[in-house]
C-alpha cells in the first residue's frame, strides 16, 4: 500500500455531515500532529488521508473513521514518521474494505418499455449512463455489453425499464461490488429529481476545476455548467472598479486594485477573500435560478471559497454538494499552466507562473478552510481518478439523504 498521507502540503479535512456543510472550527489551542518526511516536517491532515483511502476503495465513512483514529492515537507523540502511520493503518484497516478491481469479459433490437413510447435498447446509451456511478469507462462498456448478451440470450423482444434497472444493478453488484451497484441506483433516483442537484467545485487557479466540471457534468448528463469566472466578468460590466475593486483583477492580484492602505497586513489574501465574497453574490443568484428551474447544475471556480456561501440555507430546496479541488505537486502545477498557454493563447502561462507562489498561498487558504468547514478534497494529480472520486463523493453523499431507499427502484 502506498503512502496514504500527504505527498506535498496539506490543509484539509473531510468531516462528514448530511449536507457536507460547515463543521465547527477546531479549538485554537488543539495540539497538532506533525509528520516528518526526511528533513521536512508537515502537519498531519485528515482530508488528505481520507482522499488517499477512498482512492483505494475505502468508503467515505470508514476512511473518515480511520483517519480520526490515526490522528487521535498518534497525536500524543507530537511528531511521527510515515512508517508509524503505515503501521497503524495496517492494524486498523480490514482488507474487505477495499473494492476489487474486477474486469469483465466482452458485450437486435430490444424495446425498453416505460412511460410513454418504448425505446430501443442501446448498450452505448446504457454504458454512458453507468458513468454516473463512478465506474471506469471500460467497466461501464463491459457491463453494458454483458447486459446486452444476457438480454439476447433470453431471446427478449422487449423489456420493462424497471426490470432492466434490476438486471443492471445485479450485474454491477456481481461484477464490481455492492457499493458500485448502490451508486448506480442513487443517480437513477436523482437523475430526474423533484429538486436539483448542485455540485460546487472550488479551488485555486489552475487546479483543473473547469476540466473536472465539464467531464463530471458529461457523465452525469447535466447540461448546465457555470464558471465563477463568467459570473465575475458579468459583474465587472455592472460594477465599476471604484465600487467593487476586488473583481477587476485575478484572484492572485485582486489586492492591487484597492487604494493604497485599504487592506490589512496580508493584502494578497484579503484581496482574494474580498473577491470571493463579492462574486458569491452572483453565485447565489445562479443557484437560486437553478432551484427555480429545477435544473441540476455544476459550478466551478476560484470564488467558491468555503464559508463564502451558506450551503445550509439550500437544504430544503436543493441537494448541494461542495468539494475543493487541489494540486499538491508544484511541478505539476507549473506544467498545467504551461499546457494552458499552448492551448489557449488568451491565457499566457507567464502571468500564472510569475504568480505561482501567490496562487499556492491561496490554495493553502482553500485547504485550511476545507479543514475548518469539513469540505472533502479531491486531489487532481491524475484526471481520470479525480473524476471518479468527484462522482463517488457526489453519489455517496446523495445516498445518505433522508428518505432515499434504493430498493424502491428495483
């Protein structure tokens, strides 16, 4: 098992709550646990451990419990090395918590009956719908192909949609495990909800939020994707620099648009927070419209800073899931900005690269805020894995909502 603790820096915690909403900040005098890695000493952060364990197939609740236990048992030592953490993890973790990565073997006109007119069965359409269950695309196609073979083996000319759902659930459960099967049912339930699902992906500039938002929305079949950059641009046209100086710059140089002396001891972070607070007004308006139109929506952006939005206020009208996206490898961060320059001439890399230290400080603020407010983190070091983890966080959170019974769909 590879190192489950943070590879670079960390400022996060993923404390579970029904709405992934603010947890009470830790007491300021709480003793911290530090992890030594050679000559480097960094604070132990539960959020990074939880992310690593989930990537290995551990359910969120179990990962959170194990991370808490590791912290509580080791904190009296003050400073530990990674070997001590790994030794305790081996003691705490049950091998059955890890999902097996089973690969399936390979996958006429069959009419699927439901409300209204029937539709022809398509393994391509089914495969696409399975992506919402956080299945690897290869697994999704193989499951769909396996189901098609089963329907043809039975010699069916038509099948009820509910029966197809039951077969799909059983096939996923048999091939990929019960948690994957339940995630499939969760999104089938929320795909056409009576209230919308709002996914918020916050994070510093350049962590890959927009790419994740577009891919996740595609897999979920959500047609509405918004960026806080677009919201901020609209607000710039409406509010002059004198009225709202923070929104007339980038997150890392918003402070430079304030009059001299207007900000306190840390202008960079105060300017960024002022920008996030201002743009949050537009974000709230976008969420309200999505709720009014019952339109599930994915919103990404640097202005989605933990604490800037009152997520709890939407509890009765929408299912809002808030995640923070991060990139912990400085070299990978720099490489992403260089790749941006190659593909987008209007976003020169040198602006970002010249301000990389400032951007990393803002990312530290995001991770600290995630730690305080209990917002899960997705480390975007590998895009495909990050997409699957976003989908897992989403579906597992929705599956815990009151009144959801997956058996009612079978």
